[in-house]
């Protein structure tokens, strides 16, 4: 069995935004844009929140993303731990 993460749909990635960053009215038109890192994390550079992607499905739960906020991108576990 492979440990490769499920592929994230590019169209979905283009639509998703960090809900925390969206609250910042000064962030501009493309506020909360997320970047896929390690194939299994969505990272918002504005807020620092990091959302895990499990089985190709992003867990857009603010409380969970907040837990990973202070973890450096290079130190994020791959794959993300279960909920």
C-alpha cells in the first residue's frame, strides 16, 4: 500500500480561501489564497494557518489549522495525523 497523499483537485484549490484571512478587510481582492505544500497541507501565508488535506479532502476547520500555525512548513508531518 502506498503512502502517497491523494491528489488535491486544482480547481478546488483555486476556489478555497483561508476563512481567518478573509476576515481582514485590508487583505485585498485575493485574500486568504492557499498554497498546497507537501501535497497534503494548505498554507495561508497571510494568517499562518495550515489546513491538513486528508485523502484529497481539505479539513478547513479553523481550530485545527490554528494548532499548526506556529509549526514551520518544513516541519509539518506528512501525511497529516488523523483528526
